[in-house]
């Protein structure tokens, strides 16, 4: 039992770690597919180049530098040994000539000299450390070196008896100085490969972006006339599925519109016959009651058909939102005089004008039924069209803010949104907002009542 519990605990810890790691990636990775794909390409390449560079530095650069430093140290050791073995009697020309011709070292011998004071060691100099190590091992005499004073040369001074040997060697004789060529080619080829990969990736991502744009436009009720499947096989399949789905939806909408047109015509014909028959009855109490019922039935029929029809058949176009809001305010003055219109800057967007006007009108008319003062505000912010309707009415409880958008939902007290209607006003409004790719949000208004905000991406 203990072993089983231990395994379950380890499994839970592993799952928790994986979940946290995934959450970390979600928070810190870019959201765009193109950027994420670019990271997938760049990160392994950078890691690979780093490993290759480290291997080169460790196995080639340091090894070659060690071998070169060891060889120069041995050459200097040989010169010192020759100097100590054979008397030159202050004539050092043959030794200097031998160092220059045979070993390609510039040798200067100064009798009765002293070594310069020690300099601080360079912190990151591989040459200084390696050369010092091999000089100490090969010559076993006091020495002084300068690897940074003259960029192309190395200055080595050794105290031999009372004389100072100054040897000037080319840096390439002691140091693997061609490493920058390797770095240059590594970086250059990486840039070329990255450029090719980015160009190829951009061509692969573009069809996905076009598919997303087409789906977004179709969801907002806009035409997508020139969209064609492109890209990889999977992307073409997804694009073709989108086209098939769009055709099915359009066919369904056309059939529903035709059916609703027939139903509307037949029902209106019956209501018209009712009105004609009521006209024959003359003016009496029973006829007046029946006429009110017919009018209410007419109103309910229009609401039902409007809800079922939505905004079908209307094409999105560039619309002057300011003019629509001014017209709605003017219409609302027949119900209340205390309605204020506030518009921040020019407001133009691609909308279905009649459907959008019905959307805002439903919200404003609902506010007019239950409030004395109303403020209608229009603005644009961060690619969004924002239309807010504030009032000082009784408001709606926050736990019912989502319920009021359900078809036929009615409040029993406080504020009945469609009284004495059908309970479809806000449902129709939300349906139109979503057909534009937007939404409607409710919250408490600073005026004391309700604030309804229409949010439409533009």
C-alpha cells in the first residue's frame, strides 16, 4: 500500500510539474503562429551552433593554441640551451641569425639587463595562460611575457644568467588566430539558412492567415469573394472545409429567408382579413378588444420573424455610425426628451446598417421604457466600435445579466425588459451583435441604472 501511494504521489508531482511548465510556456511564448514557428526553427539552430562552437573552442582552438605555445616554448628553450652550451664571447650574431632564419623568431640579447615589472594578467586570455604554463615547464627560468601590448606579436623576455633574452614571435606562431574564420562561416551560413527558412515559413503561414481572415470576415457578415485554398495539403483541406461550411450556411440562410417570406405573407394575409371583418362590425367594445388583440398579434409576428430572420440578406458596407445614432436619438425623443448623445470623433465602420440600427434601437427603446434620463455614447478604441447606453432606471440584478439575452426570457419584477412585448428585444440585439463578430456587455451604470455596451470589431 505504501509503495502504491508513493507511485501515485510521484505521478501527481510529475503531472503538476508538466502543467506548470505548460502554463509557463503559455504565458511567455508569443501568441502568433508565425512567431512561434520562427522560434521552433531558430532555437534548435542556435543551440546546435552553440554546441558546435563550444566543441570547436574546446577541441580545436585550445588544442591548437597549446601545441603552438608548446612549440615556441621548446624553441626558446633550445636557444637558451645553445647559448649556455657554446661560448659566443659577446658575439651573438650567429645565435640571433639562427633564431631568425631557422625558427622565425626575432631575438635580442641584452647583457646585464633586468626583467620589466610584472603586469596584471588579462582575465580572459587563453594565450597568456597557456604560454606561461609551457614556458615555466620548458625553460625553468624567470620570464616575462606581454600578449596584449602589440596586437600581432608576442613579447617574451627570459633572464639567462646576467643577460635578458627578448624574443618577439608572431601571434600566429603561438595562438590559433584563424578561429574568427570559422565563426564567420558559421554565422554566415546560419544567416543564409535562417533567411531561406523565414521565406519558406512565411509562404507556409500566409495561407493560414488568409483562412483566418476569411473566417473572421464571414463571421462578421462580410463577403469573402476571392478566397481560394492554398498552401500545404492540410491547410488546403481546412480551407475547402471552410468553403463547404460557408456554402451550407448560405444555402440554409437562403432557404430560411424564403420560408419566412412565405410565412410572413400568409400570416399577414390572415391578419388583414381579420381587420376587414372587424371593420364590418363597426365601433363597439367587442370590436375594439379584438382589434387590440390583432394589433398585438401583428407586433408579436413581426418580432418572431425578426428574431428568426436575423440580419439575413443584408450586405455589410461602410456606414456612418454617427448618423445612425443621431437618427436613433431623434426617434427616441418621441418617448423621452431626456436622452443625450455623446460621440467621440468620426465613427465609420463596415456594418449592416439596417441590422445595426435595429440593434441599437432595441437597447435604447428598452432603456426608454424604464428610465427618465438616458445617455447614448459612441467611440472607437483599439480596433473596436463601442456603443454604450446608460440610464437611471431600476437596473437588473447582476446574476441575471446573461439570462436576459435568452429568447422569451422575462423578468417578473424590477424591470421587465420587453413588457408588454415578446421577450425577444435583447435576444434579437445580441444575435445581430454576434453576426457582426461582436457582443453586448451589461454592468451597473454610474447614473444608477444599467449600462449596456455594444462591442463590434472594426
